């Protein structure tokens, strides 16, 4: 359970950071669909492969 919650926290914080950054830098909204696509790409990265 600890591992699952750690993964959820990591994904949430990473997505929140990117969505906030997009808004403050470009006034661009990042929705669920874009965030879901980002998660798919994160899972392909070697350092985040544990998310699979």
C-alpha cells in the first residue's frame, strides 16, 4: 500500500507541477487527456518504469 500511495503522490505532484507551469508561463490549460498522455510517456522513461 505504501508503494502504491508513493506512486500516486509522485504522479500527482509531477502532473500538478507541469499543469501549473503551463498556466503561469503560457496561460495554457492542460486537461485530463493531455495529463493522461503525459503519464503514458512517463511510464516509458527508464527512471519511472516502476509506475508500470
